[in-house]
């Protein structure tokens, strides 16, 4: 029972942590998509319907984004660790790649939810399940992908500043004068 | 530290000292002996001599900015001491003088003059001495007598300050080595005179120490020919007969006075352009000079306890082809002892020189991670005079290796055109595989970045230690040299 509470609490914390960060961009990718991601059957912005999702989906997307960024960071500094990449442009190559991968992941993840009907809403008045077209569209999904990309870039930059120092060949990248 | 005084006599002496300087720069171990070169050459404008002095000055300039107390670096570790009066033991009264003016033929009595004219041909007597003795040991033995016989000193023929300075600085445990050729004028006459003076002269400071010191010498037998020039006094056809005559003299007068006498020759005579001396006499470095320099290294590792040893330098008999030595000599043709002394340090320095030649922009910038860890201002360090001198020296080292490889017979130790494949540098040795995603210069840079540099040492020492340790590891792991 205690472990379960702890797990739930840590999941709540991660949900809050990632949810707050993603919501820096909620006006960009849409409040309805944000409400869907928050989970807990939140209402749409016009109050006419509510989503059916239960869990906070920012956790899954956030952890995926975080792991991809961590992997790309590790790849650059400790796996490839190539002396010839010890330049700003070498780091930038991996940084942009990380951004693009996360853009695709965020975009395709939300788009797959949209297309599979998981974002369908329940109309409050009729109680019937309808398509979310009036609230979320594919452009919002792409914008979410962009938001995911921006966060991934911030994460990889932070990882670089914090953990690059033990790299044998690239410890100064990207700030190589 | 004990000192090894190396007397380099004549052109061959300077050329051998050039090879020795290169070996010392590469960190070849001299068993703790500091080297004190003393060059005896009346031909002060000789290209080999000026080149060698420039090189030794450059060596000392670089070495003077390094501190070996804490650093693990061994490049340039052995001191090359310059005497109070420079590296030269000056031969006086030879400038713009003919031999007859030097001996004062015109002031001699009639009988003495007649005797002198019997001993020396008129060509000998008219010979100018500012470019050496032009292959005439009979002239050399008269002129060089001045530098080693202080008891005969006079106002006209004063004691050589440099020789007295050498004697003054001689300490217990120091050794002496004499480099000379046997087929010319200066070396052939200078060697026995010098040896006699070192063993028997009682009018010099520290005479007891010097008389009983361990003395080694290398006698270079003919190894090249000169183009025929009927106007010149030097004729290479006489080299062999002169060598034979001198060997006969050594048999009776030298062999019991010396602890180690090395011989070297090559029967594959390369033909050089005919120059009697001076700045025009630019001969490429030769394998014989390389091996002669290695005899000095060998001498520092031997103990004699009063014994006499006669040694031949050469390539391993097992590598003869049809009973003849190979045309192109590599490390694999060396005897194991020489391989042990020379192969690894020379390879390490060649790797460094080749890296600077091919990848200078990378290894002198902060994109080489180790640079940004070692230096506060990488750019200004690499623009310093020290690095500039070091790069110039590396160029000289590559040039020396190139000359050795192009001469006849070839000493083709390194593949200097290995370009982007730095680990293929040693001829006859394929690099091993190591567990790394990296290859070629990327792997090389990784070795540089992976060096553990001693803290608290100067930037110059850090730089040198980085290259020394990286190449030491490369030669161990990748090229598998002992």
C-alpha cells in the first residue's frame, strides 16, 4: 500500500513537472489538446464536452523526450566521443537531430491518438461520443511536436552543461573557442 | 650527471653529430650522460658544420624552456652543453693562409726548407686551409697539433682555449668519444693526435682523470665517392688506400689506447657532387652517419673497466640477401640492441613530426580537447616562440629522415607519406587493431586527449608531455614496439 502511494505520488510529481513545462506552450498547441493530455476527463474549453482520458499523458511524452535527449547527449559525449566533432557545429548536429527526433515523436504520438479516436469527446448535452474535430486538429498535433522539440533542446542543453565534463574528446563542446 | 665529451672531427664529425642531435631530441637514452660536443673543423663555413650548430642551438633553445624534474616527457631530455667558447675547438691561423704560410716555409733555414719540400708536395704547400685539409692527413697532422699540445705553446701558436676549457670541466666518471673519418684529411689526422694527447698529455688540468678516462671512438671508413674533378686536390679514388694506410697506423699506435673502437663502412658508394668544402658542400644525411651516431649511444651504455673492445656497426647478418646487405635498411634489419635503443623513441618523435605536418591546425586549436584543458589561452601558446622553434625542429627531423631514406643505401625507417594513416608510419610494421570506434588521426587525437598530464608544470612541459605520453602509448598499443 505504501509503495503504491509512493509510486502514485512520484507519478503525480512527474505529471505536474512535465505538464507544467508543456503548458508553457499550451496557447501554441491549443488548450483542448492540453486538457486532453492532462487526463482526468477534463472539459473542453467551451464546456460543451469532456475528454475520456484518465491518466496524465505528459508523463509518458515527457519521459520519452527526456530519455531521447539523454541518449543523444550520451551518444555525442560518451559513445561517439569523436575528436573531430569537438566544435560548436559537431554539437549542433546532435542537438538538432535530437530536436527533430522529438518533434517527430511528439507529433506522431498525438496524431496517432487523434486518428485512433482516443481524443474523441463525450458531448455533455447528449452524452454521445463525437469526433474532436472542433477542438483538436492535426495542426495542433504538429504544434505539440514543435513544443516537444523545444523542450528536448532545452533538456539536451542542460544535460550538456551538467554532465559533459568527463568526456575525453569533447568536454568543451559546444563552447570551443 | 656525468658528461660524455664528443669530439666531432671534420665534416663527418658534424654530420654524425647532426644524427646524434636528432636522436637526443627524440629522447634516445644516453644512460644519464650529458653530451658535450666539441667540433674540430678548420672549414668553419662548411654547410654540415653550420647546419649542425644551428640545430644544436635550436635544440638547446627548446630544451632551455623545459623542466624535466616533474614532467614525464623525455623528448629533448639529454642536455647538449655548449662550451664557454661555443661548440667549436678553433683551429687558429688557417684563415686565408696557405700551408706554407702556416708553417713559415719562407722563414725556414735552407736545410729545413729542403726537408719540408721533400715531405710535402708543392700542391700541399700551396693548399689553402680555410676549407679544411682537402683529404691530406699529412697537412692536418701538422696544423691540428696546435690544439692538443699545450706544452709546445708559443705566442705564435697559443694554447687552444677551448681545449683547456674542456680539460678544466672534466670530472670523475666523465667519458670521451671521438668521431672521425679515416679517408679524408681532418679526421684521419686529428683522431690519433687527439687520442695521444688525451692519454699522454700531462700539462693539462685534470690530466690524471683525462689520461685514465674511458675513451671510445668511431672510425668511419669510406662510404661515398666524389665526382671526378681534375682541378681539385680531393680525389675519392685515394680514399681506400688512405684508409688502409691509416688503419695500419692505428694498428700500431691507437688500438691499445682506446676502450672501444667502432668501425663502420658501406661498400655501396654513393657518388656526391664534388666540393672541396665551404657552404656548397651539402651532402644528404647517410645511413653510415646514423649508425655512427648510434655508436655514441651504445658507448654510453657500456662499461669497460680497462678493457679494449673493437666493434663493428652494421645491419643484422640474418638480413643479407644473396650475401649482400639489403638495399633499403629498416628497423627490422637492426641488431636487437640498437633496435632497443632507437626504434621506439625515433618512432615517437616521427609520429609527432608527422602529426604536426599533416594536422597542425587541429592539434594547435581548442578543438583538441586536451588543449582547452591545459592552456588558459591556447591561441597565444601556439603562437609562442617555443612552439615555433619546436615546429621548425620537427621539420628538420623530417628532412633528416627524408635524406636518410633518399640516400644510397637507403635508411628507410619511416613511411613519411603515410598521410591520413599515421599508424602505418614504421616501414615493415603493420599497426595492430585496438578496441575503438575511432581510427587514423581521430584515434591519434583521442590518444592526445587521453593523456594524464602532470599538474603544476609549465605550459611548455604540458605540451611536450602530452605528445610524449600519447606517442608512447601509441607505440605500445597500436604499433606494438618494445
